[in-house]
């Protein structure tokens, strides 16, 4: 950023057109960006008193009880979407900073909403964690309102981009579209929490009215199907992020080797709403941006990989415990002679049961490697190609 330039939210304070709304408020890109600040300010204004006063007071009704900690519906999906939201906000902030350096005046509205959005998303994680540990889901209404407001304001921004002919070849349009999708999914997660809570209360009040025929496969799927699918998803995301390492390193080395003599004044300035719009591939030509993306990709990769291991190990232990309880219950109902025709003792049968269930547990530990192997082989080939 050039030194000596005055800080201004909409650019040059001496140019009245920067703050002009003669063509409509929503046709002024600066005011649209200012509108996107409203949800973030709302969340910070509402949650800070609750976080620092509500949970800090010993006399408050909202107390943290870790011994009764229950995960709300969509807990894992919420954390995945939040991490992705933080990553996209970092990309939005980087795009705004780089675009601002190209222009002759400072435009704070290019990166300030992204910075506030990152802080708001981090605050939402802390706020949700405290609500979940205290088992007080009524306060999730604040997050639901925040997701709705953020979804609406980002949708307005995306709509104005499309109206002015700004499409996917511009990075800002792609980032805004991703934010609209993420805010919409987080809003759906909150709706799912409300739906499950309401349905649970209704079913508890009226009781169950239908009897479903028992099925061991349906029971196994309900008990362990979703954790296995979740673990596989985490593993695939971690392996796919493995491509980011060699690609970012290749881009950094290429950018350092190629001498760039093109100044910002000689660049083909494409302006909409009075500001510069960067092409989708232009941000990846900046070595500093690639270094930040490499760091974030590695953090996300390790996070998803650790989450995959945790879910897989937990599921395997639960499966082994369930099988042991079921088989031992069956053993206690039958005599040794009926089970082995007198050829095995009860202790030998117990050892056999323990070994088989332990093998099933280890199968769940290692089975994600089966469908993750093609991606890992591709990662290895890409690393060798870069070397």
C-alpha cells in the first residue's frame, strides 16, 4: 500500500461520486460492502455481553456443565462449514488487500468486511461451543439470525455483480458465491437443530405411534453408518488438500523465477463500481498469497486428518463394545456344550470372540485407507513430478 495515501472507506474523500447514491444505493459498491458489515457487527454486539457477562457470572442461569455435554444435531457439519468459512474469509481479505494496492487510493471497503467476517466467524465458534457445553440451545437463535442476515447481504452483493455482468472469471464474484453457499448451509444447520429439537419434544409428548420391524442391517447403519461416512469424508478432504502443497510451492518458485516488470499503472484496469476487479488466476500470481494459502491448506489438512482418525477410532471401539456385549449376552444364555459340542471351554470361546471383534475394530480403523488410496497415489505422483 502506497505511503501517504489517506485512509478512506469508499476511496477518495475528495471525490463526491465515491459516496453518490444518485443511481440507487445498491448500485454503489461501497454502500453494498458497508451493508455486508451489518451482520458481523450485529453478532459481535449481541454475543460479547453473553460471552463475557452471561457465562462469567456465577449467578447466571447459563452455566457450563461438562458432565452433561451433548452435541447438537449437525455438530460435525457445523465445524466443517465454519473452518471453510474462515478459509474463504482469508481469501476474501487477501483479494481485497491486493486489489487495494493496485488502485491509486485506499478503499477500506474492499477488505474490512472480510476482516470483520473472520472475527465474527471465530466468535460464532466460541459462542456455539459455550451454548453446546451448557446445553442451552435457545440461544442459538442469535446465530440463526446472523446466518440469515449474512446470507441476505451476500446474496444482494452477488445479485448486483451478476446484474453488472461480473461473472466467474473475476475472483471477487467466486468468493462471494462461495460465501452465499456457506452461509446458506450454516443457516440450514440451525434450522435442522430447531427441527430435531421440536420433533423430539413432540414425539416425547405423544409417544411413539408406529412400530418398525427390527433389522440388524438397519440398526448397524443407524449406529455406525453415518460415522463411517463422516470419517471417509474427512479423509477425502484431507487427501485432496494434499494437492495444495506441491501446487503452491510450484507457483511460488515459478513466480520468483519469472521477472515481473509490469507495474500496477500498466495493468489493464477493469473497474466496476469504481474499484478494480481481479481475475480469478491473478491472485495466484502473488507469492505471498500462495504462501498464506499453503499454510492454511496444511492446517486444514491436518485438522481433517485428525478428525477422520478420531471418528474412525471412536466408531471402531463402539462397534467392538457393542458386539462383545451382544455375544457375551448370548453366551450366558447357552451352555458350553451347546455352543462347541464339548470341544471348547468357555474361556477359549471368550478368547475367540475377543480376537474376532478386535479384528473388526481394526478393520474400521484402516478401511478409510482403501478408498483414499487412489488420491494418495495421485498425491505421490504429483510430488515426484514437482521434484
